[in-house]
C-alpha cells in the first residue's frame, strides 16, 4: 500500500494452503475496512497529485515496459509461486507469466496512443473530445489465473493514467502481491498500485461498495457478479464483469480429428478445468462420435495427475477441498441423471496425492443437452459429450445456455466455420484451435457471461471517460 508493505490495521491474517498437500503455505494480512480506506486514500492522493495521470504518456509507457521486463526476469520465481499457490502445473504457470509480460508490453505501447477526436458540427465551431482517466479503478481478481487476470485489468487502467486498488482472491493472493512489489521496483509512483488481500465476503464487499472509487473490474461467478453490481449501484460505479461459461467445442464430421482431439483435451483439462472459458461441452457430430470418444478416452487416461510443481504433471489439483466437493457433487449428479461415465469420476487417493485436492480427469458420454452437467458451470475437469446430427442442430444446442463466453469450431469447411461463428451466441469464437486469446484481442461474453471487454483497444478505453468540448469561434 502506497509503495510499502504494512500489516493489517488489526494485525489479523489468513492462511493460504498448497492445494497439492493442503499444508499451510503463507500467512497473509487480512485487510480490514480501515485498510481499504487507506488504500483508496493512497490511490486518490496519487491521482490528485498528478504524479501519474498527467505524466507524459510515453514515460508512463516506459514504466509499464519496465514492469514487463522485471516480470520476465523473475519469471521462474513467479511461475513457481503461482504453481504453489494455485496448484496448476509449472508449464502452465510459466505460460501464464509469459502471457502476463506480453500483456504489460501491449498496454505499455498503447499509453501514448489514447486519443480523442474532432467532431464536425454546424456553424463556425470547433468541437472535440478529450479522453481522460476514470480515476481510481478497483480490480477484484479470481484464484484460477491470478497473475494473468489481474494484469489484464491493471495494465490498461494504469496505461490510461488511472490509479488502482487490487483485491486478490484469498485462495491465491501471492503473485498479485509480488506484482505490486515488481511495479514499485520498476519505478511506479507511490499510491498508483495498492493491493488489499482479504476474504471476498469482507474486504471485497466493502471495496466494491466504496464511495471513493470510480470503476470496478470483477472476474468470478455469476452469483458474486450480481452482488458486485448491487454494491456498485449504490454509487453508480461502472463495472466490467467477466463471469461464468459453459462453452461448446463443436467437432464437425470433416474436422481434422487429431487437431480437434488435442484442442478438446486442452480445452477442458488445462488448469484442471477451472476456467470460465473451459470447453466443458463437447458437441460431436454423430457420424464421428465413436472414433473421437475412443481417442479422447485414451488421451484422457494418459494424463498424469500430480503436484503442479512436478515437471511430470499434466494436470494439478483443484484449488480447495470445497472445490473438490463441488466437482464430485456434479459427477454424482451426472451419473444419477443417466449420463454414461466414460472415464474418470473419482477423487485421486493414490500414495502421496491422497492429502491433496486431486480429481481424475472425467468424461461423460450420452449426455442430454438439458442435463445438469450440460447446463451448469462445474469449474473442474469434467467434459460432457453431446451428439448432434447437422450444423443447425449443433447451433441450437450450443446456444441453449444462459452463458455466452467462448466457443470452438472444428471443420475444414471455412464457409461453415464462418457461418457458425456468425450465429454462435459467444463473445469469443475459435476456429480449428481452442482455447486461444491474445493481449490485443478483446475478451468477454454475452448473456450471463458478463459485461464489457477486457484486452485489446476496447479494454484501455473502458478505463477512460470521454468529455466533449465545443468552441464557438464567432
């Protein structure tokens, strides 16, 4: 906070755990309302003293570039910390750190390219717009991709000249705390970036309803997103929400099955399926169903489950015991509702994994589109395979959901691919690869998957306000 480490005002802490062993990992300060007030005050002070907002945008960009450079320099330590804190395999954590660095580089390059415009109006007048920072931006960060999802909001907000208060998840707060340390080392002025760890029901709720903030960016569940909106509504605070998903991966009969197989496996078992954009519904054309499912079972059964810090692990643990209970509950519901358990379905209890939060990668076949496992977000390594007859049938099933975040399409027929992309009710569509996104491509959903866009030009302008200025020249 304000460029230095400090204890909670009450001295209280909470414990984070290694999800591979459920052993304590760290004691972290539990931010109280007084601490949140101080963080907002620090962010307001940095804003009003104009140390950042009115700094030459090119100089802002150079500081953000230095942050990216330090992230790369410290990538091994950051990846190991993310793996310990979150449970994901090291190779995935290393990919996250690289993506985070690219995110900071992208928005660093945009810092001096945020532009207003002139507007033609009647008479002898000169009309133009000013694009100004919103003020204090709040970022409530989830536990599944803490460093990536925190940075994709923080970086554009800072590039636009805002200051920020970050509330990381209490399940995985460590890398966002290290990010603030890196930003300080890179020369970010005091008060521009402040991190207040704590429980969502306490610290997060108080921060979301704070009258001193100017925007909220939240990534998490639909239920919590609704609560954030309610709290933000008290002060008409604008929100960007990236919420849940029940994303379809559509495999047509003419698809390159080897590529589709890799994409389907990666789309559901990356990060143990704990992703809003997980391809948790496999829609496969009837004529190729049997061959694809046999290959999927073989590929799934070869996945090595183990601690994220082991180089041998393909899939790590779930983040918590509570998450294990939730996922296992959905697996039981799938069986009770008549889906066929093709593989997996059990908690891993082998040897040294028994104390961790490990669940077997799981596939259900013979899933009806209306079943619970095909309609509700499981947030775990569970794939529901649904068959379809033709493209129109696939489209109807894919769109039969309250979510609309991502979709995958696998076909050699580029005409059909574009037609499906146009009709799918998803904010992101990937053709012949899944999942895929870049710092420069907008990311966000339709329907209950959220409001607004992160990444790309859309993100940086979402952290700006537009002011119109009209000058009568007579």
